[in-house]
C-alpha cells in the first residue's frame, strides 16, 4: 500500500518522481517536460476536482434553526480505462524521445502508450539528445492491484448548521497541517442549501423536500523538493471545485431517498517551482519549470439513500459524471 498512501501526497509521485531525472528532462526541453508531466498527471488533477464536489448532502431537507450535523464521507472516484494511459508521440517532442515501455521498444511510428499516474506499474524509458543519456519515467500506482478497485479515494468531513427561513450552512475546514518534514496540506469549503419548495404554490405542502444547493471547496498541498542544485524548490497542488445542484428527497420512516441534478466546475493545478541549477555551475538555469492544469467540468446526477437511527446517520450515493463516483458515510444529526 506504499504507493496508495502516497496518493495523498500526489506531488511526491507525479512531479517528485519526474524530478528524480529533472536534469535530463528539463535540460532537454521545458516544452517536452510539460507535455510529458501533463499527460501523466491529468487524471489525478481531474479526479481530485470531481472528488471535492462529493459528500455535501444526504437529504434535501435543511435543518431546523440551530440544528447541526457532523458528517464524514469517503468517495471512490472511478478512473475510466481511457485515462490509464496517455499517448506520447516522438514527432511532437523536440529533445526527448520515448524508447520503450516496460522494456518493449516502440514501433517505427514513434508513438507509444505510457501509463498515467493511475495506470499499471510499467516503466517507460526515454532518451535525452541534449545529455546523450537515457532515463526512466515513472510508472503508475496500479490502482486495481493496490486497492482492488479502479478508483481514487477522497475522504471529506462536513459540519452543517441550520439557519432561519430554510437555509442550511455547511463548512469544510482543515487547517494547514504539516505532513512529515516536507509537506503541508490545507482545505476550506463552504456550502449553502435552501428550501425552494416553500416558494412554489401548490406543492409546498406535499410530503417531499426540494432545495437548491451550491458548494465550494479549495485545497492546497505543498511539498518541498531537494532533487537538484538550486533554491526554494517545491511542488504545489491546488484544486478548487464548485457544484450547483437541485436536490429532492423523500423520507419514509427511518429511510430517506435523495437525488440531485446539477453542474460541476473544478480546476486543478500542479506546479514545480523554484530555481534549478541544471549544470551545477552556480547559475540558475530555470525558474518555475512546470505549471499544469486540468478542468473537471460537466453535468452530474446523484441518487442515494440515508438511514437514520436516533441521531446517527448512514448514507450512500452514486454520482454519474465523467468520473463516476460512489460515496458512503456516517454522521451525527440533531434537529
């Protein structure tokens, strides 16, 4: 499980692994470096964006005034097969050339399928014309082998508070935490649910709940690097995710069936920052060599069920989107 645990320090895998050969990769061509690392990291950037928009609700009914809930959820963001590999075309690279993948030479087309961070643990080998030497790129973490499912786990916790006039305010917050000696992680999110059925004549007294919801989450992970002569070398990963949804739910005894339809907007960024002395001659050859981003936008549909026993809740739901997601969780709910 070593590689899976490192997923939550994703920069240490995606950028940090490349950084072991940063001299060959960046010295050869910054353009090549950005293309290769971009292909490798795109799926994890998208997966985090989708994952951060999960776990906000398990009913469409807001709390009564000053009612509260504390809910902990874990989402499995399923990675499609198409995102386990990315195409490397030597014809589009200038000074770095893909030679083989898993020891198998690529064919005369100069095009090869290389594992992304979520792909199999197969090592691609590259050749740098500027240095005249070969170097290995990173293999994938092989999710299916490590976890038994082809999905990335994203845990989240929410605190909800009921306000007057059918409003519900939700918070997510992780103060900046030191992870090991070299990494920091922080997260903040806020969401608002509002009962809209009260404004619709003819249905406001019917036995179901109808609400509008908007939620925003932002996380940042920074890890220090010490892979090359230079100054202030670090990798950063940031993701900001917004979801806007219409929610409906129906309570039957201790069970609540709920659903949501809406739209996600998420943007994730990964960067390799600092000054790099590639020739180790005391001169900084490159500053902030890598800056990459990915969007995770699109429509989503969620269906789920919640069980409430006294003040304890247990819920599960499934979201259909580009990266389909299963979410389960439990909580304490009062009023």
